[in-house]
């Protein structure tokens, strides 16, 4: 046979594999044809060098941050914050946080019940024309509280004065985070928030306020009434009295005008011959109270109806207004607290078995041991306790060292009527009229849907 040459029927490496298997044909002759084909067929891996397609990477997981939380869960987290200054700091972090707090009056009420607005310090008001001073509360365990006090304009630098050396402003009241200031030199009243620096100036009541007065007209310190429904709006109530009757005038921040009311009916026991027959008044849950200097009764002005009335006092408190103070308990109800021999006596307004509402002695609380433990001093050094104010169930007190020796500082303390705990505030000479300054909820967190 003619040699036709050789042909490459398949390329290497398939050719090498085929030649190797052809040498085995004699051995495979007795095998079934399917077995022969399987031997001659090259391995699948040798048939193609194309790599398999790479696997697709997994889709990246979406990141969960605090901004992904709903308002309900966010407010649950905020409830764990230690104080109102901490909540304000968190709410200022972004608009979403502030909006969550602003939109939930229920949360604000719950937070206020768990974390009452804190005391930032005390303002001290002096007799004369000197500007009030401020002493902050120091709590190293709460840096946000210290930051709130540092951020406040406690020097009242925005409040103007006709004379820089003697501005002439005196504190009439400290309420809801505002100072109500009176300047008798310029016949002006100022409402000032040291935290927000919001200032409102307006004149004192007009001359016709005293028209019709019988006897010498005595002007009492005005009061500030803040609105829960419209944060930022307010009313100021000014009261004067003659020999036996009283009259009120009301200024509204909305109308910018004074409304002068009618004279009241004569007070019990008047005229007494005393020019100043009422002690300094107190505001309690929408009502204003003044104790008679000699008689066992109080004058009351309801700030809703704007009508005067008269209520009794415990008989043994008659003429002892320097020993007791009216204020509000935790539930907003009126109470009277007196201090004598390091013991507090608390009266509440209740209804007796005959259905008559009267002051009833609720509790007598000795504090000798608590005062000694808090101050590390002695009762002889302290002299006694003086009630300064009662706000939201907190009784603010001072010891008597400065009254005994003007060069010796006294202790400022507060006592919680609910927890029955006494705590110290600071050590300072009592050199002015004291006004506890309690932080209020900022208006940007309250909005127009009510207060906490």
C-alpha cells in the first residue's frame, strides 16, 4: 500500500492521549465497545481550558444607625438619659431627635415625672440698686447640668439699665425658667430667660391703677403667669391694696396692654391700722396667696377668674409669717411648711368630715440628724432652719449662721417631701433675698401642643 503520510487528526495533548490508548487496543479487544470508547475519550478537564464564571459577590448589607430608629424606640432611649440638660443636648444633635421629643407630649410628661427639671442655682437679690447675683449648683456627676449653668446669662447682661453703676433691677419672681424683674427707677418690668436670652420690656401699670384707693396705696411685687398652651406667651399680674381692699392689673404679652380690674370687697379684720398688712405673696398652681401680717387668714387671687377670696390659716400660725411659707406639693396642691427647732411641719389643704375645706397638719418631720449628716456641723452652730421656697414638692432651706454672725456663711439645703431626703446645695453667706432658679423645658422642645 502506498504510504499516504501521516496526518494530525487531533492536536496535542489529545493526540498524546490517543496514541497512549491505541497501544492498549489488543488488551481491549475483548472489552465491550462502550468501555473502549470511555477509555479512548479524553478527560473532560482536558477537553476545555475555559474557567467557570466567578461567583457573584453577596449584596452589601444596609447599615443600621441610630437615625434608622423609629420615634417610639428613640424616645425609649431618651427616657434613660439622666437629666433634662442631657435630653436637651441630645435633641440638639439633629432635627429628627428634636422633632421626636417635640411631637410627643406624653413622652415629655413621662420624662418630667422621672427626671424633674433640675435646680441650676440660686439668684440673690439685694436691697438697693445693685444687680442680682447668681450661685450655681456644682454636680461633678452631671456635666450637662454644669454646661447648662455655664451657658446661661446669669449676669443678666441683656437687661438694660439707665445707670450702669446702679441699674436698679430687682427680682420680683423666678418662675418657669424666667426672671420677673422690676425697676422702680424707670417704671419698667422685664421678663427675661437667662438660658434662651429672650427679653421682654414693658411699663409698669398706669397711674389710674391706684385710682379710688382708700388710704395709702401699697404696691405688691408682681407675678409671672406662663402659658402651657402657647409657650413663650405670658401674663403679668400686679396687685395693690389700700386700708382694706385690693386691686389687680393684668398685662398680656399678646395685647401689650394692661387690664385694670375692680377693687375687691374689704378683707377680714381690716382696716387694722397697719399700712403694710400683707406679707410677700406666693404663686401656687395658678393662684396667688398673701398672708395677713396679724390675722389668721390668707388673701387668694384666682388667676383664671381674676377674683379675690379669703381663706383661713392654722390659728397658731397667726402673725408668724416669718416662720412658714406657702408653696406647692408634688401634685401641685397648696401646702404650708414651717420650720422650728430643726423640725418641719407640713399642712395641706383638705376637706374635713363636715365637708369644710381647711388647712390640716399632714406631718411633722424632725431633721436634726439629717442636717448634721449633710453639713458635718453642729446644731449649735447652725442655729435653726429657715424656709426659703417650696417648688414642686421641694422645700428649699438655709441654716441661720449668717443671721447670728454676718461674717459666717450658712448652708443651703433642699428637702424632698416625696422621698423624705435632705441634700445640701452649697455653703454661702446669706446676703440677699434668695430665688431658686429651676431649669424649664425649652420652648423649641415644647412647640405649640402644650407643656410637659
